């Protein structure tokens, strides 16, 4: 059984749960999981580079970017 199938089975199981205590425990587990710990070093580097560009003003807001790249859209 592949991971995707297991995920779908978990979704089906979660949607059938009636016990609020169990639901609250599952929510707590989900909240404790930090997505940052689950991404690759390359993704972290890319995000940090983007944040640095933002701090240095090396970015465009949506309307400016749209004007600049309108011919490609």
C-alpha cells in the first residue's frame, strides 16, 4: 500500500470520528508539528533568501510585478 492510499484511509477514518477527546488529541498533534522541520535544506535556503530580499527591498508588490511581466501572462 502506498503512502497516498494510507493518507486517504486516514482521512476517511478521521471524518468518521465522533469522540471529541480523540479529535482534540489529533488537533494537538497537528499543531505541534512544525512544517519548517519537514522541508528540505534547499527549500529553507530559498525561503531565507526570499526573506532577505524582502528586508533589502529587492521585491515588487503585486501590481508592479504584474506591469513588469504582463507581456508574458
